[in-house]
């Protein structure tokens, strides 16, 4: 019995020692595993932070790349526009050179016989109109000298002072603008008395009218657009006062 008890106690002691050793080994292994996991966790955190930094850098780099790309595209567009403008300028220069060459090589046209005849005819018409206005003003001045320096109100009133050849031309083609007294005119040489009724166009394109002035001279005035109102208003005397009643 003693030997059996001793054997059991020894077995229990051995078993306890084995269990303690197993527990110790297991605990040490767990500590080692936990330390390994902690190291891996720290490494993972470091890797995560590194990846985050790389991601931020990549994002910034991408943004910078987009801005640079946008600026590059803008510059390319401006360069393309400048090239087009330069090309157009070159075309304009070539066209200018071509026109200058054509102008130099094109002979100046000489007046034809028809053109010369038209100019001569226009000149004769102008002389005739001036002659009619002068004859009309001569008759008006002669009438005024016999009527207290008062111009007539119409051409017919001065008919006896006009040559029969001029009377129909003056009466048909001219209006009486100033039927007042010579004594009321400060500048007879700039005051219209007779005005041609209808304007006529010259070969140059200007519109012309013939006028007789209070001092007896006549002239032809030209207006490019055919509007004589402003010029006539500057050379027209105010209407005479109404007669005393």
C-alpha cells in the first residue's frame, strides 16, 4: 500500500509538472503570437499611412497634371489661332501684291469719243442754265430800279425786261425765292433770288442746281446726295414784312 501510494503521489507530481510545463509553453507561445500580431498590426498601420500619403500625393499630382494639361491645351489653341491669323495675313499680303501688280499693268483708259461728247454736252447745258439765271437776274434788277428797288414777285412781272428767247426758259425753270427789297439785303452777293426748280445729275454723280443772286451773278451749286436745304437756308433772306394795312 505504501508503495502504491508513493507511486500515485509520484505520478500526480509528474502529471502536475507536465501540465504546468504545457501551460507554460502554451502561455509563452500565446505571448509570442500576440507580439507577432502586434508587430504585424504596427506594420499594417505604417503601410496604411504610407499608402494614404501616396494616395494624397498621387491625387495632388493628378490635379497638377490636369491643370498643366489644361494650360497646355489653352496654349496650343492660342498657337493654332496665331497660325491661322498668320496664314490669313499672308493671303492678304499676296492678294495686295496681286492687286498692285494688276493696277500697275492695267493701262489707264483713255476717254472715248462718246465720253468726250457727253462732257461737252454737259458743259453746254451748264452754260445755258447759267445764262438763263443771269438774264433773269438782269431783268429783276432792271425791274427793281424802276420800282423803288423792289424785286418782282414772279417772272412774268419782269417779262418786258427779258429777251423773248429767255423768258420761257426762266419762267418755266426758276422759282422766285426773294421778292423783297434790295434795300433790306446786307449781302446781295450771297442772297438767292432765283432758284432752279429741278436738280440735275452730272456725269460725276453729283446733283446740281442753278441759282441767281441779288447782285446779278449766277452760279451752279453741287450736292452729292441731292439735298440742298442746308445750303439754301444759309443763302436765303428772311421773307419781307407784310405791307402796312
